[in-house]
C-alpha cells in the first residue's frame, strides 16, 4: 500500500511534534521539512527526510500529498495557509477564534481556485473541543456550555507574547478558576464572564535595555489574547525560563450542564490532560492529514473545518473495521 506523503512547514515545537506523530503511523511517510532557517541547521535525525528552505516548497508539488502548517497563528498562518493551499492539500492549527471566519474565507478562496483541500483550525481547541461543544449543545439544547482551559502553557498565546517588541523569549499559562468549574459541575449553570473563568500568567525574558513597562502594557492590552482577562506579567531570566518552563503541559474541559424531564441534571463533560501540548496538537494535525488526503481524493476541495470531517476520515481503519470493532 502506498503511503500518504507528508511535508511539514515550520520546525518549532509543533513541527517537531509532528515528526514524532508521523513515526507512529503506518500509512504516512515524512518527505521534507520546510523552514525559513538554513536547512543545514535543522539537524534532522532521519537521513531520508529532506530539509528544505521554505522558498523552495513549490518544487515539491508533485512529491507531497498533504502539507502540515506548523507556524504561529499571530502572523505566520494568516499568510502561509492561503499561500500553501494554492499548491498543496493542507492542515493547520490556526487558533485565533475571533478571526476564524475571515481566515476560513481567505483559505477557501485559495483552495477552491486551485482544487486543493485545506482543513483549518485543527488541534484540541479549536478542534476536539469545538466538536464537543457542538455535540453537547445539540444533545442538551436547554443547557449552558462552558469551556475551561488549563492549567497549561498555551502555544498560541506564548507565540503572541514572543512577537512583542523587546521580548527575547517568553511563555504564557492559562489558569482556570477551580471555583467556577465546581459551580458548573454542580449544575448551577452560573453566568460567568471571560475574566471569571481564567487568569493568564506570562513569564517574559526581555531583551537587554528593553522597556519592560511598555512590554507589559502591550501584552495586557493585546486584543483577542489578553485584553479581556486578568493578566499577570513576570520578568525572569533566560536561565529561569529554561529551568522552570521548558515543558508544555496543558489541558482543559468542555462542560454542558442541563436539565431534562422534570428535574434531572445532566452533565456532559469532555476533558484532556496533556504532558505536551505541542506533541498532542501535532498528533491531531497528523490524523487530520489523513482526512485531507481522502477528501482531496474524492474531489472535496476548498477549506474545511473539523465540523466537515466525519470521524471515519481521520482513522487509519476501514469503515468495515470501525463498524465491527468500535461501533
């Protein structure tokens, strides 16, 4: 059986996680990794995988079935996804929720025009959490839906703080309110504002001589990321960042609370607890690469979201196997 040929754009934490996820599949093979850095600096362990400068990606149009786009949502993916969707089937993890509708439009235009399939905003939120929000609301329409993230290190928000002028490095943690979670689980159905559910805590390594007050203000007022939350900004050394914040745990909950019948409380809850946010997110991207390949083979072109992809498309098993072993 011929394998699905995969390319990766970006070799940060997410890209490295995708390399590991592909190793665990039997129906995919990694062809090349594309980076803005000098290809020789990537030091890939597998001699069969090519390191290629991103400017030469178009040379691989006939060698790659699906391109995994592992750049950041703040500035990379808004430009990269439409660009690569004009040449390849793609999967990305764009996670700026407020901008997904306009992102979808730009990617759909590029993919439809060039007969490619582009699955956008794949991961666990957006992604798996998105699916469970819709499922929960459809099943328990009279209730309320709540999403809590963390405690964990957010890739998208960490990428956003690192783009702030004067920031050398940094990470951001999302901290859920335990009190709010317990109120929801009890069936209280509380009214919770954005700031009631989470706090955001940033640990920043500033460039030498940088204006720390300006950095803190820009982070705290950043729309779509921090402006609506209680946000703490702590400045630390690079050694502290490496020692205390080198891992990327994360997780969270989707909870739907509702009453059915006369007075029966029903709680729908989906949760994740992750030792490595980027490795798990990359694993979701790789699974949806299988779907992108299959949808493209069926000529289902254009931009897609997780709502458009049936679970059977992401599984390596046949429909017969799924009915027999999992249904």
